[in-house]
């Protein structure tokens, strides 16, 4: 079987990348193979996780690019050079332009730590999402895996899972529960689902 060639784009700690690496080892992610991990941040711990798993890494430092267009062009060149079929945003804290997203229709997926359409869009990323959920006082939050289009967090939903908020939650405690109960299982399942469709094309 032809496996979908996957690039995972990261900016930070990379626990979602780790979940994908583990899923690949466990045979949960079967129809796709992580070929490349790209970070926009030189020191991202996710790069060490990738290297530890024997996956090629690449840093495209956004700060060393003259503008956003140059950054995206470098990304596109790397994706083309590596024959990438599927782009997974796993804690990638850069908003991609329409020029970029329209080049890969239904070939970019993102994990977001809330139940979209709540607490999403520009400015909602990482801990900020959980801070906003706690501030609003919702009793249920969760995670969403969706296709990426030109609207930040606005593409078609692939999988979604609810997680309860508990008394005394801090943003950090809630972030960890959402990851553990939703993101780390949901993302590998969604990546397998989309990879399977690509592999069968
Ligand atoms: C995850 O919670 C992910 O859903 C979120 O950032 C965290 C990254 O953690 N992504 C966004 O907020 C994107 N809008 P990780 O680096 O440990 O996977």
C-alpha cells in the first residue's frame, strides 16, 4: 500500500507530534508516514522529539525571512521537495495565508484545543484558548481537528471531542486534560482517516 507522506508543522513542545509518533509505532497511524517535521522556531522541543524518532527535521525561522510570503514560499519548497501529501499543524502558531491554504485543499489539518466554533480564530491559541473558556465559565470544552482553509479555524470539522471543566481548573490544568482526554487520541485518528483517503486515491 502507498502511504500518504506527512509533514508535521510545529512551534513548541510537540506533545501532539509525540502522539502521532506513538500512533505510528502502535499501528494506529497506518496509512500515512511522518516524513518531515518543520518548525518555525529554532529551539522548539518538538524538533528533539522528531530527531529522537529518526524523522527528518527542518527549521524555517520566520524571523530570518523578509516577510510572510518568503516564509510560506520556503515552506512550500520544502513540502514539494519531500513529495508531501498531507500537512498536519500540531501546535503550529503561524496563521497561513489564503495563497498557501488554497494550494492544498483538504490536505492541511489542524488540531485546536476547544470545541469550534467556540474560542477559536485569530488570537486564540495555546493557553489563551483555555483562559478564555474559563473566563467565560463554560462547563464543557474539548478539542477539534479540522481541515485548514482561508478562515482561521474555519475549515470543515473532521473529529471533535468534549472534555468537562472542573471546579478549581487553571488554564494549565485544563490544557493538560484537553490534551490527554481529546487531542492526543483525536489527532492520530483524524490523520489516519485522511491518510487512508489519500492512500486509496
Ligand atoms: C495544543 O493544545 C494545540 O491544540 C494548540 O497548542 C498546543 C500545542 O501543544 N494549538 C493551537 O492553539 C492552534 N490554534 P503541543 O506543541 O504540545 O502539541
